[in-house]
């Protein structure tokens, strides 16, 4: 496989602008990024894979320890990658909240009171501690 031409700094800035506009999280969106990039740079003939590879190369770039200078394109790509991840996370959260689980009862129905009225509940400790005459019984009653 032959390597294509390197990205010029202008082409790279344009690509990052497009990625920032689209924030691609699906294959279709990456195709849109490639289409938009090809309209701006038709002679470059970049494919979706080459664009994704370049973006990955930028956002995965490790800056040497002790070197405070990070190339602007790398810094921009790292910020865009963070934004894409946050977008993916928020779309997952929103997707889960749309449909309530089928096991949950509808919120309009009140809980059934049949256990309380039948006297079979073990939570009636106040009633069990009263004598027939209505007086408090049990330990310490006097």
C-alpha cells in the first residue's frame, strides 16, 4: 500500500474544524466528515479510514514529559476526542431514559392496602401492644 501525501497545516485545521462541527460518533457521520473534507480539498483524495487514522494519530499523540509545548492541532484533537466521548456517553444515558423498564408498575396506581386491612401484616406493632381495653401493655407499662 502506498502512502498518501501528508496533511498540510491548513488541511489539518480544516479537517479539525469539520470534525468539530459534526462530532462524529457513527460511521455515517465519519462519511459526512470525509465528504465535507473532500469538497474543501478534492485533490487530496482522503478516505474515511485515512481521516479517522489521522485524527486518531493526533489525539493519541503522547507529549514527552517535561515538554510543555503541545502542538495546537494535537491539543485541538484531544479536546475534540473528549467532546466526542462525552457526546457518546450522553446519548447512551438519554437512550436508557426514554423507555421505562417493563417490570415497573404504572405510577398512577396506588399500592394495595389489602395487607393492612386483613391484619396479616407484621408491621402492626402498635396494635399488638394494646390490650383489649385499649391500654398499653407489655414491658414497662404500668
